[in-house]
């Protein structure tokens, strides 16, 4: 919601200040359709040229997060800790039965209790693949930790591709604004015999291109790219928590300690208190009894 409010503030301050200073919007409004066509059309074409189909689709999909916010909530982090508690507890009490859950998580009575986590393929596969590695005697915590670090680094770099693509568009918009302005000047030079008042409006229209290029870059697309990058990094904490808990489990700490390590490594704004998590785990134990 604050993203929409931020866009409103940008337009209010820029155009409101322009009007208060005595400017009029008629030249901008008249020039806007053509200038937007030149600048945004060229930017979109450059975006298509510089990215493959997968990144293009990912960028459009991820752009909706700019206004929706982060994917994971404090309740999701609490649910994740409860899920990991169940999984670790069963893997120690009944190592044979746990195979059914990690081989077919979408049919697992444990995973299906947490549908939002189950719907995230990366989170589900990360849990199952790590536990599967342990059952294959690939249980050296340091080896698994290195494996998970490489996996999550790769996932993060892929997730950041959309924000990098937007950032490249933002960097190119001022130059494309200059292109539009130069075209406007060329048009003006072709009418050099016109009266000064007409030439003034034509030059003003040409300068709208420079204004739009800079405005779109630093006022909208650049901040969008920065926000998207922050959201992707924020979502990565969810997978880091999975890593931390499962690595602690491989060090043979108690289930309670593993979950507490996860709670302590949860970002502060999402971290459940010790009492809240303990109450949730007690209710879970009762339901499983």
C-alpha cells in the first residue's frame, strides 16, 4: 500500500511544484502520447532484446510484488518452524516412515497441513532434498551446508534477474529521453521560419522527452527495481531458515534446539516470540497425539 502512496507523492510533488511555480501542463499533455511512444517503446524493445523469454516472463510476474509486498508473513515463518518440527521429529522417531513424506510431499499429511509452503516448489524441494541426502549417508553437516549454500546462492541470483532487468531499463531511460528530445529539436529546426511563440512551444515539446526519460528512470522504474531486489532478498531469508534448521539437525542437536535456532535466525519483523512458538508447538503435539 505504501508503494502506491509513494507513487502518488512523486506525481504530486513533481507536477504540483511545477504548477505552483507557474508552469502549465498543456505542452506536456499534448506531447505526452508521442514522447511516451518513443521513450517507452524503445525501452520495451531494448528490454526484449537484452533478455531471454524466461527472464521477460519472470520480470512481468515479479513486478506485481512491488505493490503486493513480500510473499512470506510472520504466520508463514511460524508455520515453517512447525513443519520443520514435525519433519525432524518424525525423521528421528520413525526414519522409515519419513521416506514416504519426502518422496511424495504433495500426498504427505504433514506437508498438506501447510498449503502455502507446499505450494512453493523451492521450499518444499529444499526440505525434501536435504532430508533425502541425509538418508543416503550424505550426512556430513559441512558438506550439506556447502551444498545448500551453493543451491541458495544460485536460486537468489536467478530471483534477482528481474530486478536487474528493470534496473537496466532504468539506466537506459534518460538516454532514450535525450533521443526523443533530439528528434524534437530536428523537427523544430525544420520549422525555423516560424514565429518565436511557435518555436518556443516546439522546443518545449522536445524538452518533454528529456524530462520524461529522467522522470521515469529515477522516479519510477529505478525505485521499482530497487524495491523488487529488496523483496527477493527478503524472501531468501525464508530458505535460509530452512537451511539453518536442517544443518543444526545434522549436528544431532535436539529437535527443540533445532527449532529455537530457526526462531533466532528468523528476521526480527517476522520472528515469533518464544512463548508464541512454544504454544503453537504444544498445540501441534496435542493434535498429533
